[in-house]
C-alpha cells in the first residue's frame, strides 16, 4: 500500500510541475510572438520611412519645393515610429 501511495504522490507532483511549466512556456512564447510581430512592423515602418526621406530629398532637389517637405517630414515621422516600435519590441523580448 505504501508504494501505491508514493506513486500517487509522485504522479500528482509531476502533473503539477508539468502544468506550471506549461503555463510559463505559454507566457514566454506569447512574449516572443508579440516581440517578433513588433519587430517586423517596425522594420517595415523604417523601410517606408527611408524611402519617404529619399523620395522627399529627390523632390526637394527639383526646382519646385511644395511636396518634398511634406514627404520628407512623413518619412522622418515613419522612421521615428519604427525606432520606437523596435525599442518596444526589445523591451518585450528582454523581459
């Protein structure tokens, strides 16, 4: 009877440990997924921002200067937004 009680206690202990470790793994996987999503989004924003700045610079060099300033400003804003998203992604992954 004592061996059966010992096996039952070990089984309960193992079940509890697996459940707790599974919950912790789920949390880490969720954080990693969120961080990866933010990283992809920020990379796209940076690419759009760089293209906007380059396009704005190109247009600025042309004689008319109406649209380029707004294109360059939009590009700078996109680069800043992408940088903030990368910073947030690093903070999420580092936790």
